[in-house]
């Protein structure tokens, strides 16, 4: 990787468990933040142009990180007996975060998140991944979109059978 291009940050090294936050240079202390994330069906040149036009070098945006992760391969294939994993139709995940250091930052960061979602609209997957979204736990429709309908229905049936009194939280449904 180092031979491909100059690096901006080079933190590849052996590390112990306590060094894991340094992978993303995550803060080691709690910080107020908000973000947005989900699945992308595909990416192409137009996607890169749109994304970099919003968050690329020289752009003034209230997000400290916008991350894409490639999925596919084994992540796209369910086990033969089926599982409860959702999000297998996505080609990529995206997640963006902004720090809310002061209360007056909230509207600006939330607007930046909304603008990112609007910009990514043509590439968004119709299905999300529950652990890549920050709002699915508040929105029953978005929560259901985290799984294919048959899996969601199966999970709901199992919930009634094994947790009828709702001891364990299970989002808004």
C-alpha cells in the first residue's frame, strides 16, 4: 500500500487491544456527536464526483469523518440454513460523523448529515443495515428496512415466542 501513493496518515503497525481506537484516530474520551449511515447499492465515477464535491479537499463541511467500506464477497452470501443478518444487498456502507462540541453546532452538523444523504440519494440501497444507521431505533419503517421482509417477519415472530413481555429492547416495534 505504501508504494501506491504518498500516505496522509501511516499508522499500520502491530497493535494491542488498547490501541484499537487509534485505527480511526477515534477520541479516547467521550464526545458529543451525531452521524448518519447506511448502505449503498453501488458506487461509480458520478458517485465519487458527487461525494468529493461535498466533502472533498477544500470543501467546508461540518463533518469530521465520512467513511466508505466495501462489502460484497462473503458478506453478500447468507449461510445455507439462513440467518438473521440484514444488509446483504449493499455493495458498500457509509457513515459520517460530526462533533457537537457546542450546542450551536447541532443544527449545522445535522444539516451536513442531511445534505450528505441527499447527495448520496441515487446510490442509496433500499435496505439499510441496523448497525450503520443512527435513526432506525426511532423509526419503525427504517428499522424494518434493515432486513429483507422475510427475515424481519421471522424475527418478529421469534420475538413474540421468546420475549413476549419485551424484556429485551427491540427498537420501535
